[in-house]
């Protein structure tokens, strides 16, 4: 199925000069970049992107508690409190300097891009993934430094999430319709 997904190359990617490295990995898959721009996000955009949504706050919080538990650490915050705390820090992170936003389109784009990104915590992300290869941050280092995990890239988690997020960062006119030269091969139909 042809899908669209939103990617944000977060401020650490831009500050570290890794924009080209990361985009190259995405382009080489044959997925298509259909929109791209540099954005100095404001608090309103950040607040919309990291929505004050109970389900998302709980999922972020629970992921952190589980990771701490695995290391034998007991956190004092509940999952919801942890999620709310992370949300506040994410809004500072994403607005601290410019990011690069892209819409990527193609067969199975959402899941494929998530696999290229790797796990949320770069310390545990598989080598070969963007977060695994280009960063070393962890929940522990982030939490003890009062900031979110710096993991270079955001990618939508589902097709529905992508539809909501793309609208925050792009107008319809900024999303382009065109053909890459390799599409005839990638989406080739057999003769039988
Ligand atoms: P993203 O949504 O950015 O693609 P993800 O889906 O892997 O990442 P989420 O659980 O949605 O991860 O968390 C959103 C972001 O919040 C993470 O990318 C990370 O920067 C930050 N984050 C999540 N949990 C924590 C935590 N416990 N401590 C610090 N930062 C966190
Ligand atoms: Mg997410």
C-alpha cells in the first residue's frame, strides 16, 4: 500500500551536520521525498505535534518505566506523570534550533521508516539504524540531565498518526506529486 509518513530531523541532527547522511539513507530505499523544509518550530507547533493526549502520554511513560525496571531502577513518577514531563521537555527540544521536516511516500513507508530509525533510545537501538549508528543517548542519561532523549529523528508511528502530523507541518500545496525515474522498476508489473 502506498502511504505517506512524516519525518522530522530534530535539532541535534541539524546541529551535528547529519542532515545529508540521514536523508541519503531514506532516499536510497526508493521511498520518495514528496515534501521537505527547514523549520524553526514555535511552541504552538510543538504543542500540537506532541499532543496533550492521554493515550500517548501513558505510552511514553510506560515505555520509560519498563526500561528503568529492566535496569532495576524504581522511578517515583507514575506513567502519566512521566509522559507529561517528557512532553514538556520535548517541546523545548524541538524548538531549541531549526529542524528539517519531510514527507516520505511509498509502499509500506510508515513501518519501513520506523525500522530505519531504530529504537527510541539510541543506546539500545540496533546498529545499522539511524539512531543506532549516529547517537549514544539513553533514557538514563536524558532523565538525569533533565532533557528528552536526543535521538536525531522523529517518524510517524502509524498511517493515522502520519495524517495528523503532516497537517501540522505542511500545507497541501507543499506536498508534491511527481514520479521518480526508478518507479517503473520498483512498482513493475509482471507480464503474466
Ligand atoms: P518519535 O515519536 O520521536 O519518532 P518514538 O516513537 O521512538 O520517537 P515516543 O515514545 O513517541 O518515541 O517518544 C517521543 C520522543 O520523546 C522520543 O523520540 C524521545 O526523544 C523522547 N522520550 C521518550 N521517552 C523519554 C524519556 N523517558 N525520557 C526522555 N525522553 C524521552
Ligand atoms: Mg512516537
